[in-house]
């Protein structure tokens, strides 16, 4: 748990969590990857993106708790796959948009690392 103490006070204090399965990284019971039955998320390495889904609530060992699906596809197919796994059968529809946004950023970063896409030009000032 990481706590940011909100200076000045009007910005508010926030508690962040980095556990697996917590898509929004908020430290709360509803967002927890450990406490919920339907859990999914993304693992981003340098050149690969992997979607993981919790198999069931009563798996004996934590090593076999998640089913990992490599996303070695283009952006459109990956978005369809992520959407079907996240909102299919009424699973965690509240986290679907956050997961899709995280997938898009991870996919773009992986393509830049592979050299298949340029990083883009940053605009500086008014010209």
C-alpha cells in the first residue's frame, strides 16, 4: 500500500495498491484482486502483454490460481478478446473501460519496444 497524503488538503489523501488483479490500483475491498471471485488484469513486459483471469474461488495453490492468455494479436483483436473476457457473463463490467485503456497503452508500448511503431513527436509550446 502506498499512501499519498494530499498536500494541500483540497487535493485529498489517496491510498494506492499494487497487488495483482487490482486494475485501478485503488486500495479498497471492491477493487482488491485477493478478495474478489472474478479477477482479471494485465501483465506488461517489455515486448509482450498477457491477460490473466482467475480460474475459480477455491484453487488450492496460488501458482495455479490464474489462467494466462498471451495477447500476441493486433489492437482490434486484442480489444475484442479483452472485452469478451472482462464483461462476458456479467463479470466486472465496472472495470471494463479501465482494462481496455490499460491494454491500449501496454500494446502501444510493446510495439514501440519491438520497433514496429514510432514513439511519436511531442508538441512543445505554441508554434
